[in-house]
C-alpha cells in the first residue's frame, strides 16, 4: 500500500522527493513505528494543519479533519481502513495483515477531529472497499545533479 500512496502522489504532483506511506498497521508493526515521527506539521491537501507534529497526530485529536482524496475532492463521513488505534498502535483486527478478505478490520472515518479518524471502534468485513490515508514520510536526499 505504501507504493500505491507514492504512485498517487507522483500522479497528482504531490511528490517532492518524499516517500509516502499508508496509515495502516499490521500485527506487531504499528504505523507509529513504521512512519517517520516528524517534529514538523502534517497538513491536508487544502493546506490546513492536521497536526503540529507526530506527537500531536497521535494524541487522540486532530486540529483539522482529513476530508480530501488524492484528487482534492471532499470525502465526508467515509470509512477508511487503518488497523490502527488513535495512538498509532496496531489493532489485531487488520484483515490478517491485510491479506484475508474473509476476516474483519478496524477502520477510521473521514470528517472527524476525534480519535474516530483512525479508530471508530467498528469492524468491517475486509472484502469491502474503503479509503486509505496516505501520509508523507521523511525527506529523501537526492545527490544527483
């Protein structure tokens, strides 16, 4: 899924020598341990500040809701696959590490600034199509001239 996030960033001109990762956790691999814990801002496509740092991103509330898809279209009250609790830790309900459509996964929801953005406390059947969040990861140094 990380590769898909980077591909979407490239296709939509959001790629600026950064990598992108899906806000998805697997069993024993929490997104908080798999994503650069930036001390800087996290912003939405509209430019609004979602969190002032990774610590702020994982404190249970957002400063602004995540509502825009990769095309800049509003996606209000949409379900999002995460397998991740509000603090960035993994949930065991993750579609067997996103490989089994016959199981259940934890989801989040767009258009909220509470912990529901990543963990609504509801499970969904993994065969259902849902959005994913893509988050810009650390800067990649390019030494080519």
